[in-house]
């Protein structure tokens, strides 16, 4: 399907007399996989009035109840933009890593604390056993981790003090609800509806840009409560990444304005939102950045009726784009 989009780009070039040239360097870390499903919260400590300055190697105990874990959120901050990447690992015992994920400093809130998601491939943990969430990084970095005194998570302690617990949330894969079946009776189950993502700019799932500075705008609605929002972008050169942050407290309406600097060619962006029921919604946007000879396209060029008809036919291609694999 991307070949089809490529053909469309070529056709646009014929109309606009432009040429797609080399790519620009964007300060983004490579990411090889798309964001995983958010899952269902398993364990958490969300009392976060204070912060602790980290040296590297700090840990928090937790006792899982679920089995298949997919990610961890911690409330952390970065206080030096030149900090090295930070790694979160799940360990049992300390030093034996069951899963880990590394994020660049640019993915961590700067000069403040916020919930940051560390995602990894599914890892099986034993319910009822004690595991460790460990944060580590190279010297020369400045990170903090929020927490609270008075042992707000009684099931575990932390490396700072037995009376202190760091802020964290663990998530497991969402299991399908079991429905009792009776002979001769067909049972249906009403599942909670996922969030609804509505785009306002662009109005269709494709955006033609003549400058690298783009905005993707819209809003998310949900009946029960939106508790997470983020996006993943794959740049034209194959690199990319994207944040996914918690919304606390959850809301039923969440407007967004995603500001990105794309690269020449075809860029793929997926908007993502989750709700408190563990549902996940996505909306795909294809951003085609065409650099014209003078970085400006005249009104007459865009008024070409055949070109406008061509653009109007492309949203269907954009919607089919992510179904190819």
C-alpha cells in the first residue's frame, strides 16, 4: 500500500514541478516498533507529593497480581537537557533483568515531573512474588522520581527508605471476559466503547505540507474517562518515536495539538488514546511533505481541479495504509 502512496507522491510532483530531495536530521531517537496496547492497570502507587534526586540504580518493590506484563509508568523528571538516556528494568532478584526499556532524555518532562510510560515486549511475572522496578542511567545526568513517605504502597519498600515509596503503575495485557454459555442460549456481552478520536486539522487522514513544521489537531471523547494520550510517528527516512502520557485525573473530553517537524517524503503518524476500561483507540494520519523550489506554492497551482480531485481520493489510501502488515 505504501507503494500506492508513493505513486500518489510522484503524481503530485508532476503537478507541482517539485522534486523530493535528501532528508533532514531531526533530534529524535530511532524506534523500530509501534506503540503497544496500553493494557490494564495491575499495581500502582500514585501518591506523589515529593521528589527524590536520583543517582542511578534506585528501585521500588511491587507484587504483581496479573501475569503478562507489558509496560510500567513512573512519575519522573529530567533537570538537565543533556542527560543520558534512562533505562527502566524489571528485576528479580536485583541484578537479574526480566524486561527493560530505554528512553532518551527528550522523552522525559524537562524541569518538572510527569508520568512516563516504558513499554517492552510481554514478560511473564509470577503473581504474588516480589519484583523490582529499577531506574538507571549514566553519570552526568539529572533525573528525579516522585514519591511519598508513610509507606503508601504497603506491599513493598524502596531503595531510599522502608517508609518511602516511589510513584509507579504497572500494566498487564487485557484478558477477554469470560461469558457463561448455556445450552440453547446465545449470550452477548456489551463491551465498553473505546475512545473516539476526531481530527480537525487535517479533516481527512492525509495532510499535504510544504514546510516541515506541521500541526495535527483534534480531540478525543470517551464515556468513561480518557486516561492516556500519545502518538507514534515514523519519519520518511524510517526513524521515529513518540510519547504516551497518562491523563490524571481522567477526562471525557481531551483536545490535542501535536506539533512535529517532519521530513521530506511520506511520514506516518498514529494518534492514540486509552480509557479507564483498558480500551485503546488509534487514528492514522499520512503527512506528505513536498519541498517546492521556492518553498511556496502559488494559489493557482493548488487551484488545479485535477490536482484537487486527486487529493480528495487519497484519504481511503491513508486509511488502508496500516492494514498492509
